C-alpha cells in the first residue's frame, strides 16, 4: 500500500490530519493594475485563504515598491460618491474562509510608489498576520 493512499484512507476516517504540511494562511492571485509612471500611488489585490481552525487578522502590509502601504476599503458614502478608508483594525480572516481583496472593495494602497507599476513587473509584498506571522509574496502587474 502506498504511503499516499494510506494517508488518504486515514484522512477519510478522520484518524489523521488531512493536510499536515499545509501553511495555515495561503495567499494567491496577487496582482496590481498598471499605473502611469507620473501617478504617485499604486494598488494591490489578492486572495487570502485561512486553512486553520482559528481566526486570523491581516494587521500590516509593506512593500519595497511603496513608501507606505496601507490596507484600505472602498465604500460608497451617503451622497453616492465612492471613497476609501484606512482599515485601522486590519482585515479579519475567519477560520476556514477566503477573503478577497478586489476592485471596488478591500485593497492594499501603495502610497508614494517607488517601483514601476508596468505590465510584467513583479513587486514584492510583505503581509503580517496576527497569528500566522509574516508572509512575503510577489504582485504581478498587469
Ligand atoms: Cu485605497
């Protein structure tokens, strides 16, 4: 019997953990839209999966391509105008759930960009989670 098959059987019957080596937090689809060189700021989007049994929170973001990086949320005010606000308490990532930062919602604001947000460029991004710690990913500009 192969080890992999045995692991699957144990997993099915709840005898062993199914994904013992999987990181608690998985970050994917990290990207940013192209921004003209003269623009001061850039923006990043991504997806966060919490594979663990415990809630977590994205508390800080930073990038060598930004003077400052901040977690923001886009919202519509009472006059129907779009604005955005800084998420002072970070972003809650419930146990077992996926949180998506995407156009018109949550995003990472790159204030005072120092990197070129040109198609094909890759910009490193560090994410700090309250429980899972720091994770570095690369945003693809397209
Ligand atoms: Cu913003």
